């Protein structure tokens, strides 16, 4: 049985790993401006088609893009909200970090006050 | 010559790849609460020490943590601000995406207005 937490962890790992490549980030950049075909996406990259398709598959497996075939044309689109878990995790990290800094600053302020009295 | 853009791209790739592993994310989670020793970090993970140290090296190479040795003890700390480029990239993606949705909604509103007049 896979727990809810383990699944969330797998999603985060797949997303972060998918984002760890400049070609895949460029594809997401392009798709943020609207859906397009695999051929048009591939044309922007100086890369053998099978390698480029492997990048698209990684993005799709991570749930960051969706693809759909109509006739002989495959179109890609950004999966809305797919980046949310990744942003949430980073925001949460930043909150813990900032809370720690606040406590530290509070501690320093207390020391100063004690010093002045 | 490596351009500024290429360096930024390398930083993003190293950070995202480093974040794509649950052990490495757990280490960052722990360090967000304050610095600690390698031994204490390792104790929380059921893993051979060399494998665990490889994870720490990846986090350090990505600039996400710093380590410093005092005598026989190596301490690790979160590198402040290291996560900023990653958050900035994601925020920028979200902005482009939301701007596109706004334009789309504006377009729909215009169509409705034309329909009503």
C-alpha cells in the first residue's frame, strides 16, 4: 500500500527532476504562452527527435504537460495547476526558514534589552 | 565563454535536480530548522553512509547547503537565499500562465459583450 504522503513525495520528485533540465524548462516556457504541436516544439531545439520526445515523455509522466493526438498531429499543453505542489513545498520551506530568522531576531532583541536595563 | 544566462540555467538545473530526491528534501527540511552535524543528519536516514554523503555533496554542489569542518565534526547549514532562483523561475512561469488566462477571459468577456449588443 502506498501512503498519501509517499505519493505526494513521488509527485514532488518527478516534478523537480523534470524541471532539472534546460530543454524541458524551455518547453514549459513555450507552453505557458499556449498549446502547440510536437513538431513546432521540436523545431525550436537542435536535437534528434527521439531525444526530444524522451524529454516530452518525462514532462508528461511528471504530470506537467498533457498531450493529445488528432489524426497525425500530436498537440501539447501545459497541465494547469501541475506546478502547484512544487511551489507549495518551496513556499513552506521559505516559511520555516523565515520563522527561524524571526525567532533568532527576537532572541537578539531580548539580549539587547537585557543589556540596556 | 559561459554567458550569464547559461550560468543561470546551470544553477536552475542543479537546484531542481537536487530537489528531485526525497532524502535530499528531508535534509533541507531538517536544516530549515537550524544547522546540525553530518552524523545527526545521517542518523535520521536508514542508508549506507557513503550514499548519504553523496546526497549531501549534491546539495552542496547545487549551492543549497554549506558544510564546514571543525576538528573531526562536519556541520551543515542551509544556504540562505539559495532557493530564490528556483522560486523566481516558478513564479515567473505562474505569471505568464495567469496572464494568458486573463487574456483568454478578456476575450470571452468581449465575445459575450458583442453577443449582447
